[in-house]
């Protein structure tokens, strides 16, 4: 009887060791089998994974361990099933745990939206960063823009304002009149106007109908008459008959916006300014310096690419190129000196011979827009424009 009880204890310890080893194997990734095959898995695990346990049980077997009773077998099977279920739950919990850790991975998807909002917030500032469709870096854009300006400076070393003027008053009036017409037409019209009304005081006291008759060739002559008489009165009443040299004062004059103000500041007072006219807007977008369409935003975006000292000459270079070669409808791509630097090359005529026929003013052998151009322009081969009515 003592031997039988010792055998039972030995068998129980053997089952416990086997169950422990089976649980250990399950926790390290072994697959848990069904309750029906649990006995086989336990014996297999005991045989393969527990040599130490096998040595302990061999002594008991040699001592004549008795066979398990059906009740003991059922109890052991139940214990192993419970252990297997606990192990399966632990394994399932471990498998599910990584899913919980992966949940925060959704957060990075929100980052681009925040970044986009931050970039949009910077847009109205003076450091507008244009985005190139080709993924051009900011540094590369600045270098390319400045190289284009240097190339244009060699092509148009005599670039200048294409409005005839002798003083700030004539320049501000001529610039207001240049809206919706050419500088050539304005230059052909202003000699008669300034001959009759040479000072702000004279134009402020003028009869509107008489001024309208002079300005008729420029188009929108009634609105322009109101503007030039109005700004003349403002100069007399608010500035002592002198054209102010500050942006904030100039834009208060009737008919004067930022574009006109920068023309006056840059060319009459030598203060840097960017003149964003239709030619300037068209070319800077073709060159992908900016994608903005609002003149003020274009001014800010382009101004951020160049030092202030370059702004006035830059405006002349771009406008001259837009009038002579890079036209709105048929740009002369085949005759363009900066074609290798232009992202929009090919929008116009690329054949050199055909492109030459599209050139205007002195590049095409025709007169320029000024009746009295600077001497440097004449020395470079430029021709003065004919007066109004000369044919």
C-alpha cells in the first residue's frame, strides 16, 4: 500500500512537471492542441523538452509505478485542459497586444494637415515661398531667378521706364494714363497735355471737357480725366503742389495704386520698388517664380527672391522682355536669350526664323515707345517713336 501511494505521488509529480513544461512551451510560442490530444502533447513535450523530468520519473517507473486510474486520468486531463485554456488566453492576449500598440500609428496621418495649415498661414507675409511643380528647392529657385535677371541685364543694358517724363509730376500723370493702353500711346498724348498744363496747379484748375479731348486717344478718357485732375488737386491741397516721396502718401492720390507708386518711387526718387504690371505678372508665372495671381502677393513673392537694390531694374528687365520677346499669345521662344532657363519653353514658336518675325521694338528693328528716349538707348541702336499723327 505504501508503494502504491508513493507511485501515485510520483505519477502526480510527473504530470505536474509535464504540465509545467507544456505551459512553458506554450508561452514561448508552441501551438496549444485540443483537450483530446492534450495527453499526447504532454507526453511528447515531456519526452522532447524535459530531460530533467524524464530522469526523475525513470526512477519511479523502475520502482513499479502503477497505472493511472480512470478518475486520476480525468482529473489530470481536466487540469491540463484548464492549463491549456489559461495558456491560450495568455497567448491570445499577447497576440492582441501588438494591435493595441499599433493603434497610435494613425497619428502621423494628421501631421500633413497641420503642416499645410502652417504653410498657409505664412502665405500673406513678405516671405512667400513659391512651390515649384517640379519640386525645385528654395535655394535653386533663388539662384535660377537671379541668373535670369543677370541674363536679361545683358540683353537690355539700357532698360528704362518707357514713359516720357521730365519730373515726378509728369511721371505720376503719365503712369495713371498708361492703364489699359500702351506707353507709346501715352507718350504721343502727354506732350499736348503738359504743354497746356505744366504744373499741378494748372491741371487742378483745368476744364474737364478740354482735358478729355486731349486724353481721348488713350481710351477711358473720362475716368482718366477725373483721376489726373483729382490727383492734381490733392497735390496742391495736401502736399503743396509736390509729388510725395513716400508709398503711404502716394497711394492716397486718386488713381494711384501700389504699381503707380512704385514706378514713381523707383524712377523719380531712386527708391527700390517692384512694378507688377500685366507683363510682369505673366512672365514671373511662366518662369515659376510664383503661382500667385494677386499683384500684391506677386510683389511679395518675387521681392523675397531678390535684394531690394535690384527691384527697380528687375522690373524694367522683366517688362522689357515681356513687351519684346515673351508675348502673351505668341512668345518668341526660338529667339529667346533665356530659353535654357525657362520652364515654359515651347509654349510659343520655337523655330528661330519664325520666332524672329515675332520680335517687337528695337529687337525687331522697329521704333521704341519713347519719343525722347535716353541716350544709352539710342547708342545701342534703339529708335525713338514717332509723334502722334506722324503715321
